[in-house]
C-alpha cells in the first residue's frame, strides 16, 4: 500500500501540464532519432544531456525516460522497414520483421512491435514500482562466474536454435567471437588482430558491425538479384490492424517475451540482446514443434509474427527493469542507463537504495512517467503504423540507395572516422557472403556484443579463484545455467535427428500411384 500511495503521488506530479509536455517531446524525439540507422535512444539522451542543465530535475528525467522508450520503438521501426536496427536491442526484431515487410505485412509488423513494447513496458514498470527489493536481491546474486555462464548459454542457445544447421550456427558464432577480439585488450593492454593499424586499436564499433552486416549486406544481396522489398507490396497487405488470427499468435508470444526480459534488466549482461534472442529462439522452437505435430506451418525465416512480438516485449521489459536497477542499485545495465546515471550525478544525486528516501518525489514521478510515456507511444504510433509502412512504396532503387546513404551517415556520425566507412564496406561484403551461403547472422551479432563481456567475466572469475577452473561451477546459478545448456542442446539434437529420419522415410516411401 505504501508503494501504491507513493505511485499515486508520482502520477500527481507527472500529470502536470509541464511534465506531460516534456514527456510528449521526449517520446517524439526518441522515436525520430531511433528511426535513423546507427543512432538510438542512448545517443538521443547523450545529445540532450548538455541542454537540460536549466530544467527542473523531475522534468529532465521524465524527458530522458520518454526518449529512452521512444528510441526503442524507433529502433524497431528502422529494423522492420529497412533491416537496419538503430541499436542492438532491435536486431532480433529485424530477422522476422523485415521478412514481414517484404511480404507486404509491414503495418502488421509495426503494430505488433508497438503493442509488444507497450505490454513489456507496462508489466516491467509495475514490477519495478512494487517489487524493487526483490529485483535488487536478484541482481546481487550474480558474480563473474554467473555472468560468464549466462553469456555461454546465450552463445550456444542462439547458435543451436536460430540456425537450421548447428554447424553453421557455430561457424557464425566463431566469426563473431573473432571480430570481438579485434583491438586493445582491456585488461593486459596488448594489441590483438590489429595488424599494426591504429584505426583498429579500439576494435569494431557495434554500430558499424550492425549496420554493415544487416543493412549493407542486404543491399548487396538485393543488388546481386537475390530478393528485396517489392515496390507496391503494401497495396496487397490488407488491413493494417491485427486480426483475430494474429492476436491468437502474438498474445502468448508477448507474454513469453516479457517473462524473458524482466530478469535481464537488472543483470549487466550486455543489455537486452540476450533476452531478445532467447525470446526469438524460443518462439522458433515452439513453431517447429507445432509444425511437427501437424499444427500451423512454421513461418520462421519468412516473416513469422511471433518472431516480432516476443523480442519486442522482451526488449521493452528489459528496459523497464533496467530503470529499477539504475534507481535501486545505481547499476547501469545499458548504454542509455549509463548516460542517465551521469545525468543523476550532474544534478548532485547518486542512484541507489537511499535515492528513494532522499529524492522520493523525483523517483516516483519518474516511475509514473514511464507508464504515461508507454501510453503516449502506443497512442501516437499505433495509428501511424500504416503511414510508416508506406516508406516501402518507394521504388526499390531509391529505397536501397537511401538505406545505404543513411547507413553511411549513421556510421560516420558515431565516431566521425572515414576508417569506419571502409570497415562498414568490408563487413557488408562479409554479410553478403554469409547470406549467399546460408550462414545465419544472429550468432555473429550476439557473439560480437557478448564476447567482450564473456571474456572479461571469465578472467575475473579465474582471478578470484586463483586459476582454479572449479570456481566457474561453485554457485547454484552457474550449475543451473550449464544444465540448461545441456538440456537445450540435447533437445535440439534429438528433434533434428527425428526430423531428418522423418524426411528420409518420406523420400523412401513409395508414391501412392506406384502402389498396386
């Protein structure tokens, strides 16, 4: 009841005309910046940070939070329409969302994204408002060994589930790990795979990698005559709203995705990449199981709506609980949260358990504004989903030329370095070759994002254990994660063996016309 009373007081502050205006402005700015390739909510908050010195702290943080959530939707819009996610949190959405757009279902994909983001945000913010102590206790259970086990689980689960071939999935994983090793080792200071080139000392930017593999790789793939969005496809897309059939498929996926995202917001495991990919992989596995039992056909790889619903809900839920970790622990678990931590310090405040006591009015107004911003996003963007989707009516040559231009501008704006444009081109060629030979992109991206995290946590754990490998298996959480890895790999292997036997039996069975 105390939490409810505090939240009602927060709504009283957040619903003032001035704070509503800042929330609306933040939602619009976040969405606009998120749509641009290579940019995202973290860059929008960073750009706003210097110009908010004169604002009241409550108004400033309401605006930051609105930008945060608006950027998530903008990232997904770019991912669905152009296969160019603004941030890595929308990579999983791009896999099926872009295929839906190619099939003329871009409005439905955008509506699924908006509703999924709304559900994940509302449920996660509710959890933060009423169960912050439990969330803090969960985060404190994770040490270096647990983080490493979590990263290994994400590596193998993504490689095994997302790819049709486990071997190709592991090949893609290795490619991503090699890319993640380029640069200066953060612990020893040694150069790795830089070939003496100063431009590689800082490694590959995640913006460069994401834009190159997804956007430039797709542009080259289309230029080679292997597909692409057909001009005028939206005229055959039907109603822009989700029908009963779509809702039956998306509602369980939204719920499952939210459950994946809730715990990951408080764990510094690389942001929302792990839960979004795990949510995507789970939906893909469930679709295969339904198809094997004679149910609905498996549409994954061709625009499965569940593959948009689950990652969107997972990413938004992760963003919500990340705010809880920031406010309750002072622990930034994403790039945007780290910038908001700097903003708190700018105003002379230190997030943590005492923040709720010392600055309770600001904290509860901020939590209330998360509910308000989520509603604003849904009201503003859901009716405009068909309008956003009409971008695909642009003729193919102009559309892909525009994607290439905005991709180059986004990559250059991130560091103002010409070397990044050359790296973008080289990695784009890699993305083209991977598409050409059927090697999945998802394991590469998850390895690039989590590779440095896994390496750092492994070395920290071994340092704590003085080189004893047994330290990696000392906790129940680590053992549970490794056991889950074995179970997932075993189930995937058995299911694929059964599918292979069934395919061989179907091929060897005589055709009905041949029977006497």
